[in-house]
């Protein structure tokens, strides 16, 4: 696909918009409207810069895309959204050109729409059951709900229309939130609304969790996360940065000595998994967490300014097939690698990454080696990575889930030279809090066990997000934060 | 509640070594011997620098850090003055396991004498007889001597060039002590990796339990990145959460040293730039 400038999409959208008269549109006519593509930076240009890849819909594009929605009575899309946004409701407002009104509809259930609009795996959530997509025979033809959500949120922010959620009259109760990721931030807002004093404790020097240290600038601008966190501060939420609960202060001390009436734990899944193959501690092997943290949070890409160095790479192997792998590969490309290959044991169909990100990575020149997995990292005489020994796979019989299982091809081991290996096969839960809080029950993966109200085995202690779910998504973490807040507000009544 | 980490005092101990006292009441209250903090000289561009808590005053709410200006980040930290704020996270890592072992020999090389001091103190308080071996390249770099003399039962001084104490490496007196009967019950070594490695080789034939405090490269210091990992007894360990102290006989020293050198070329360049900046600042200071 050749690259198109925003102006092209804009003109086409305007022309099509002028042709249609919404009042008279039949469902058939709505479905005939062109799906609005997302204007993006030219892949040849963006692979060398950190600016956001997706530029965002223009006003006309948004209004035209909104015309595609059939306003279904049963709204199957809503069921696909973990926080149950009134999707037809906000799309109707977009159609009418009332973007502020659209924003208000979204904000009833989602506090961070500019983030979700960008990073939700829509094709597996709201857009999957969309009637239009179903009728047109493909989820890629569904109403582009996420892009519309992003448009609305960006419109609000760019026009200074963001409103600070209202904090109720002081209740005299205090709530501690551990971790400033999406779960913690969402919980903080909802608890603060009820008038409780809220303190957020965060280990890092910036709020946002994975949204600031993991997901790269070119996919989710950090200024945007900072602006959302800023809203919380305006609401009166206190931030205690550089505070590691379990070390700086024990969880039990927060409750027993510091006078907090309830605690929410949203500490995420911050423990990198490795492959457990020989050579993984050689110089040049990184966890995706380390690589991305250096690049994002520590701004290593601003060479000359940033104190944190980034490894100079020419040939990079990324192991894994999720969002984390895509982000690592695309980051390595932007940091100057000549060749970046993603090694994945299965095929494109099974990749858990968002389809859009895989597409973007391919456009940027990332090479995918499917049905391949390393058995060993090979080092040189200085203890640095020289390459990988790779085993090839083929698809075998379908397993219980109906997916064809990859089976190794015997004797297919071959050497591929690399100087950098980024392991992006997922995260487990950080055990720090559970280790320092004896009565907190966790399962064998270290995930905190909670009931349907997100309550843990300890009184007045709630948990949610990746620390409960394992590595999941931003919106699921927010959903859990919200449910926990409701339960906390109930017990503190 | 918002805690600001302000530098309350600063002293230059030698040409390359600085001692700062930072206001950090919660850290000062919780910390134990062997633990460290991560500091940043600013919030935007600073590297995260792990430094051992050399001392703490829970009354005043301060922690003392002693660091050597080895590269760009430590130089920038050295440019901070009393009254300035820094970012500080801690206390991190596991405290040193302190008990009454009997006779403990504590070996400190160069800047390693700073993190060694709280351990010497704690071992002494637990009722051990403590012998310290203080080593440095030259007399000017020999720090913490008054403090060591005040707590240790005995302090053996060695320098590479003989400008203070014996002209020897720390492993020479260490081997002599190991040969005593009864031999030491435990050895703790903190210093450059190469020194810790040779301390381990010295005590190994005597079968004396030896602990080393590893100073790997770190980012978060909380177990999130895996950048600090080393191989200990064949298993991968994260120094920030599983350590920083490990059985020195089990550490893969070769691997640890090559991992420490991962960014050598980039760091060298940044260091030279900073050294220049610092010299300019000092010149300016002298002029005014
Ligand atoms: C590279 C990458 C890309 C991703 N891409 C997507 C995507 O495109 N779409 C999507 O929906 N999801 C994506 N995810 C997953 C998503 O980011 C997570 O599911 C989500 O951030 C989880 O939120 P959380 O609030 O539970 O935890 P986190 O975001 O992990 O936040 C936890 C916070 O708690 C802090 N903390 C931890 N322990 C302590 C402690 N003891 N004391 C104080 N603070 C502590 C941490 O420093 C952190 O800031 C991605 C994840 C990664 C790593
Ligand atoms: C648990 C622990 C406790 C420590 N305690 C002290 C202490 O009390 N006093 C002291 O002077 N030093 C201590 N160090 C070492 C100190 O952190 C490094 O000297 C410092 O980070 C170097 O930064 P730089 O930019 O000035 O030097 P650089 O030019 O970056 O590097 C110089 C040397 O330091 C190593 N280094 C670089 N970055 C890091 C990093 N992020 N973490 C660790 N080492 C690194 C390099 O491999 C190199 O050998 C400790 C390290 C650890 C892990
Ligand atoms: S929050 Fe996510 S799932 Fe829900 S409507 Fe928005 S993009 Fe879709
Ligand atoms: S399912 Fe699709 S068409 Fe129907 S209301 Fe939802 S977004 Fe509109
Ligand atoms: S410093 Fe990141 S895991 Fe230890």
C-alpha cells in the first residue's frame, strides 16, 4: 500500500460527506460509505523518528465514519467494550458534529479515552461484534470505534475543553492506591469523586505505569499520559512518587499506622520472563522491559541529553509475538538498527499483537520469521551476543483449542547472526508486595486472588489490573480499578 | 505527606569521592545495613544510579551516601549542592544477614569501604569480633578510616603503592587471616568486581563462607527490568531484589564483569564531557 497524506483522506471524506444527507440514509447506503483509514506518518519517515505514527482523523473523516454506524437497538458493540461505553450514543453526537457532547458520553464510563482510543485491541473488543463489520464480512470493515473515540478525546484536549471530574465533599476517609498505572489511576478518580482523600504511591518518578515506561512515544505520546494524570492532581489526588510499597513502607503499616482506611493494589505485571535457554545473560540480551524503559521512560533516544545509554545495535532479534514484541522491534528500528527480525513460534494468525501494530511494523520494514524459535544465544569471546541458534517449526495437528500446534522440525537448527536479542515473551507478577505481606493470598503465578468485588484475602485491601489478571490490557485494568473503587466507596460509606 | 529529598550537607572526601546527606525520613527509618537507594540528579534526563546507604540518622531523617565520580551520572550528582533536591527511591535490596558468627573479616576496596561500614557496625553490634581490611590504590583514596577505626576490633590498611599501610593487595592479609587457627567464620567483601573475585578465590580453598555485594548495572531497582541479572550457582538472579549480597564462591564473575562493561564506549565519551564540565565549574568557583 502506498502512503497517503492526511490531505488526501480529508478531501475524499469531505466530498463523500457532501454527497450524503444523513437523514435519508438507508442502512444499505450507510454500509456503502468508505471505511475511513487512519492518516499516518509515511513509513519511510517515521521509522527514523519518535513522533506518533497515527495522526488522527480529521473532523470530516470523523463525521463521515460516524455516519457508518447503524445505531443498532441492541448495540452489540457495547457488550464488547470492557467498560461498556455507550458507543452508539457517542457516535450519534459525532455525527451531529457535537464533539463536546460525544466526549461527555464517553467520560461517563471511560476516564482515559485518548489512551484507550489509541491502544485498545478494538478488533477483539468493541469492533468485533459490530453489525456493520459482520454484514460486510470482516472486522476491518466494522465502524472504527476506537479511532472515533480518540478523535473525540483529542478534540477535547486540543480545544481546552477537558473537565476535571468533581470531587465530592470531604468524607474524612483516606484511601491509598499502590501503583500509578491505568488500574490505580482509574480507581483513584472514582474514590476521590466520593470525597475520600486519596494518595497514590508510585515506585517510579512518573505516573502512568506501562503507559509511560513500556508503550513507546510513537504509539502513545507521553505528554498525553501526563495530561491525564494532571487532571487527577487537579481533583486533589496526591501523588507520592519514588515510593516503593513493601520497602519504603509496608502495606500493613499504611493501614495500621498511617491511618489509611482502605488500600488498592495496582502494581502490574512487572517481572520479565526469559526463555530459559543457554546464553541469556550475555551482553546484548535484554528483556523488553529493560529495552523499552531505557528508551521511553529514561529517554535514551535523546542521545546527548539522556544520561541512560542504549545499546548500539545493528542486527536485532525480537523474541515473541505480542504488543510488547512489536513495540520493541519498532523501537529498535527507530534507534538505528539496520535489520530487525521478529522470531515467533507460530504464524501471523496466532500473533496476540493488535493487528494494526503488526501491519505498521511490516510497513516499517520489520522482518517476521514465523515458525521459528531460538534454542540458544551464541556469544563471542568477549561475552557479547554473536547470534542465535534457531529451530524451525511446522504446523501440526490441531490441538484442543482447534489451533494447529507448532512442532519443531528435527535437525533444523541453524545459526543466524545478531548483535542484540530482545526477549519479549511476557511478564509475570512482581512478588514484592506479596512477599512482604504474609496474609495476602496469591495463586501459583503470583497473581493476587480477589473476589467479584476485587477484594483480596485481607480486610480493606483491594487489587486489580495486571497484578490480578496477569499481563492483560489497559482497558481491562481500568475496568478492575473502577470495580474496586465502587467496592471501596461502598465499605467506606 | 509529599516527601522532598533535599541534600542537607555535602563534603568532598578525596579527589573523586563525595559524601552527601539527603533528607529522606522514611528511608532513614526503614533501612538496614546492606540496603541501597536509587538516585537521579533530575527527573527528565538522569540515569538511575544505585548507591548503598552508608549511614542513616532516623532522628534527623537523613541518609548518607558516599560515591565516587566514575562516570557522567556520578559527576552530575557531585555538582549538586546542599539545598538542591534529588530523586531518591529506597531502601532497596535485602539487608545483610547479621548474626553472631564469631569472627568476621570485612574487606573493603576503594569506594567499597563506604557500603562496608554499616555492615561492620551491625556485625559488631551483634557481638562479633570484626577485623577490617581497608584497601585503596593510594593513600588519598583511602576513605572512612576514622569510622572504621572507631568500630572495628582491628583495621589492616593496604595500598597498591604503599603510600599508606602495607604495600599489598587486600588478598595478601586476607590469605594470612584465613590461615589462622581458628580461621574466620565469615568474610564479607565489597569493592571492585575484580577484587571481590580474588577475595573469593582466596577464601575458597579454606572453605570460609564469603559474601560479596554486587554492583551490577541497574535501571529500576525493583525487579522489573532484569538488567541487573547475574548467574549465581548456575541460576539467574536479579541483584536488586535477590541481592545485592551473594555467596561469592557461586557468582559467575566473568559474566558479571562483562555485563558491567556493556556500555563502556558510550560511557567513556559521556564521562570525558562531564569531566570537562566539572573542571570548568571548579575553575569558575576558584575565580569567584
Ligand atoms: C510494551 C507493552 C505494550 C503494551 N501494549 C498494549 C496495548 O497496545 N494495548 C493494551 O490495552 N495494553 C497493552 N499493554 C498492556 C497494558 O499496558 C497493561 O495491561 C496495563 O498497563 C496494566 O495496568 P496496571 O495498572 O495493572 O499496571 P501497570 O501499568 O503495570 O502499572 C503498575 C504501576 O505500579 C508501580 N508499582 C509496582 N510495584 C509497586 C510498589 N510496590 N509500590 C509502588 N508502586 C509500584 C509500577 O512502577 C507501575 O507504575 C502493553 C504492555 C506492554 C509492557
Ligand atoms: C547495589 C549497588 C550499590 C552501589 N553502591 C555504590 C556506592 O555506595 N558508592 C559508589 O560510588 N558506587 C556505588 N555503586 C556503583 C554506582 O552505582 C555506579 O558507579 C554508578 O551508577 C556509575 O554511574 P556513572 O554514570 O557515573 O558511570 P558510568 O560511566 O556510567 O559507568 C562507570 C562504571 O559504573 C558501572 N555502571 C554504569 N551504570 C551503572 C548503573 N546504572 N548501576 C550500576 N553500575 C553502573 C559501569 O559498568 C562502569 O563500570 C553501587 C552499585 C550497585 C548496583
Ligand atoms: S474503551 Fe476500548 S473497547 Fe471500549 S469502546 Fe473504547 S476502544 Fe472500544
Ligand atoms: S454495533 Fe456497530 S453499527 Fe451497531 S451501534 Fe455499535 S458501532 Fe454502531
Ligand atoms: S534493576 Fe531492574 S530488575 Fe534489577
